[in-house]
C-alpha cells in the first residue's frame, strides 16, 4: 500500500502565542507535583475498582439484579479507566518513566483491544492531524456515518442523525470485534497501513489473545460459575457494553465534530493554512469544564483544547491550564469554544443531519 504524503503545517512566527503559552504553563502549573501523584492514585484506583466490580459479579451474580448492576458498573469503570488512565499512559503522560507508561497501556488488552494499534491510530494520526480529511482516523471510521465534507454521500445518510442514536451504544462492541480487525487486515481506507511500514506479527497474535482472554474472563467464566442461564449472563455482558459506550460517546462527539466544526484541507503541495498549535485550537472544543463530575469521568476530554496543546501532560493538570488558554485566546483573538455536554451532543446530531444532505460549498468548514 503506497505511502501518503503527510500534511505540512504553517511555520509559527517568532512571536508565536504557543511559545509564550508553553513557557507560562511550564513555569507555573507543571511545577505542581501533587497533580502528578493525584493522577497516579486515580489511575491505579480505577484499575483496582474494575477488578473489584468483576469480583462482585462472581460473588453476587447469582442475583440477577446484582449481576446486571455489577456488569454495568464494570462497563462504566472500563470507559472511565480508558478515558483517564490508559489515555494518559498512551500519551506518555501518566508516569515519568516511559516503560511504566508502556506497562499500563496493556490495560487496553484487558478489554480485548490492542494498545500498539490504538496508539498509532490515535497519537500518530488523530493528534497529528485532527479533523484533516483522510488523516484523522478517529473521525473517519465507517461509511455508515458521514462527517467529513469529502466523504461519499449515500441516500441513507439523510437518516444518520436518527439511526446513530441506536448505533453509538454499540461503539465498544464495534471497536473490539470489528474495527480492530479492519485496521489490522482491511485494505479499504486503511490509513494505519499507509503510515506504518509493517504491522509486527506479534501484535496480531496479541490481538487475538486479548480478545480470547477478554471473552473468557468477562463472559465464559461467569457463565460457568454462576447459577444463571447463559442468556442472562450474555444480556448482562451486553448491558455492560451498552452503558459503557453511551458514557464514552459523549466524549467522542463533544470535542471535534459539532455543527461548527472545521475540516481543514491541504493545498496542492500538501500544506495546511495554520500552524500546528493554531490548528489544534481551531478544530478542538471543550465541554463542561466547570463540572467536577465531568472532569473526574472524562479527564482530558472535558479540557480537550489543553489536551491537544499539551498531550504529554497528565489530565489532572488541565483544569489549571485551561484558564491560561482562555486568557491567551482573548489576548490574541484565537478561537476557543467551551459548552455544556448536552449542547455538544445536540450540536453533534445537528451536524449529522446537515452532513446527511448535499452541502452548500460555503458551509464545508474548510480553511
């Protein structure tokens, strides 16, 4: 598969705002070592809590209400652990030593996926070129949904703002049992293969091993040890994925793909029209930054502008970085958006409705 020519950002000027922003954040916020320890305590605590809920499935799952309750708690904890702890570790932002971050990223294998693939997909493509058509693979996932202006328009897309309400709750199931295989073995729109020379064979073995292990401990062992019909356990397992996905989708749809989203394209030479830092601010949104509950559940996604500007910094620092970003946005007339999560979700589905029909060329959001 041929290599793609990577987009090129505009070079920043000598008075670039991001250089001054980095200096201020480094000299003030990042010196707070308590926030580093807090992140580690939270991350390890979430991992322990997941196994506690799983143990409760085995101990108390003979009661159907408790079986469903603890499976659902596992699903919610799975997503919170992923969004907070694993996400930070994948960016090298959880621990100071790279090997410790690498060890923690195996939490993704615990849930049946592959951390090697996800890091290349998310860090190497999404963070490098967010919202750039044909490069941001976190947005371009399937022809079922149309988001990018240059994506093919099918007749069924006129209903995507309706049917995606029923598909989004299947997000984790699609990720683990469909999307991973498409990224490893698929040829159509496989941008991972276009930027990776070769997928190591050991990662393919690990992919299958993780999925088998995940099904054994989360599904088959409860079926064997609990005095419950197999279909009751299967239903609880399914409820775990539904509830976890619904929680996670709020973060996925609230940060890059609302009705005012921009999808910058390159010129004929492959150049983008903004510097890297300005591009991050143009295409990224915050949501519910003042909510302590949202900040705990969604970590670096509520303060997503800070995350895209400082991906190597743990999410516990972001509530203190965001006010500085807001000030710079006002001083330098930079784009910055933050809104409640319910507004973000509503705006996303309005965007789906707009993208389900042929666009006016003036509304494509290109810059």
